[in-house]
C-alpha cells in the first residue's frame, strides 16, 4: 500500500513538474508586448542609420560620376585647346539692343554632353550622331540612350524621357548633370558667360581661377514626357544647362542701377552682381520666386506635378533678350547638390549658399 502511494505521489510530482515546465516555456501577453516594443525601438533606431548609410553611398557615387564627367570636359579641352561648346545652336539678333542671343531651338541643337561622349568612353554612341541633322532627326536615335554615368543614384532618371513634339517627333533620355552657362540667363551667355558657352572658350579667357569656377552641378528629373529637365542631349535650361539669374549691375531692366538703358551690350561684359537680385536667384533646390524655364507648350502640362515635387517651372518666352532662360541645380541629397569645378574637383554646395558668392563662382568675367 505504501509503495502504491509512493508511486502515485511520485507520478503526481512528476506531472506537476512537467506542467510547471510547460508553463515556464510559454510567453505571457505582457512579455510578448515587451519584446515587440523592443524590436520596434531597435528598428526605429537602426532604420534611419541604414537609410543614412545608403544615401551617403549614393552621394559618393553621384560625386564620382560628376568627377568623371568633369574630367571628360578637361580632356576635351586638352585635345581641342578649347572648352566644349554649351550647345551647337544658332544665334538670334535682338533688334532693340543690337546683340546676339543664343537660340537653343535653332540649329542641330546638340548639347555639350554629346560633344564630350568620346571622352566618356562612349565613342560608339558619339559616332551614331549625325552632325548634319537636327537632334530630332537622328536616323539611329542615339539621344534615346540612357547612360549610367549620367545618372545620380538618388534620382530615378533611368527610363525617363522627354518628347520633342515636332516634326519629326523624337525622344530624349534623361540624366542628372548640367553645366553652368551664365550667372544671368542662358540666352545671354555670350554677354555674361559661365564655364561652357556656345562656340566654346579657352581656359585662358577665364578670370578668377579654374579651382574657383563652377563647371557642373546636378539636376533633377520629373517623370513626365513634357518636362525637359535632365534631357542630356538638349542644350535647354535644366536639361544640360544652368543659369543663375542674378542680374548684373546696370542691366537695362534693373532700375536700381539708374540711368538710361544702354543701346548695346558688349560681348563678354565684365560681370558685377546686382544686390537687388539677392533672394531672387536660382540657388540650389530653389522654390522661387524664379522658376526653371521650360518650353512654353510643355510647362502648363507639368506645372502641377512639378510644384508638388518641389521643382517649380514657368514657360520661357521667345529666345531673345526677353527669354529669361535659367534653371536651378537640383538634387534629392539632403541640404544641397554636388558640384564640380573647372579644375575637376567636386564639392557639396548647400542650398543656402550666398547669392553673390555663387554668382561670382559661375561668372568667368568678374571685375
């Protein structure tokens, strides 16, 4: 009897221990919630760090792309003894002021990027361009090619394109790098030049030093076929060219300078920024009051989407003195844009850069 009780007691004790052991292996609701909370906190801590590391890598890749592109420009200059032309376009005479202004809608309309393709290890693509035909009449459509070397990883330009709605119709691939043509307007680059201008210029013509002269910066693209920005083969505002829109002192329409408007503006005029333009320029990632000037028929179609993407635009007028062609450097990097200087070095330019400092860095005819 005693043995039976002992056996029974032993069995009950074992069962109790087993039950306790089973209960100890289960999570209570409170414990589960604590674990979930800890995981959520860890994710909240680590995710920004991971995203930051990824953006840092994208920023470095973008800077490397820009460095290689600036070296292509310098290699072009080393061989040709002149910087590449901002575009292969025609000039238009303004009858009122008796000056030649750049008309990016006339001529074969190739950008400077087309001309430096051989120095980007893209000789085969360059050979597909027919320099006797306009950009929208290229038999082999090389302008449709998306080049990885022209893409910033932070933007999503790959696969995006711009449509030239003319006869013949054409498609242009997009990229993320553009050159500074003027501290003022793209159409007035011959009077107030930047690093790359129509017709080209020798490095010896540039005052202020190549290490302090801005050459390239970034542009953003909009996923819309009517938005020209980023179209690398075209010499248009925001496509492959940038201008700062800081008025020069004494400009005819700048009444703060006083006096009567001049009857003629000199070629390669000495540039001095007008302080009344402060706050009205095309600084990096600017939201206004000046906006990127797009082809007139296109701007109305993209303005709402562009404003939502913080890329405001306006329509340019006829390419003459009243063209007002300019565009801001833009990127999705936090706080600014990558820029390259005329000696090939790359730097990060903050959104809040001083207007006068940037204007003088773009101008190559400072007094």
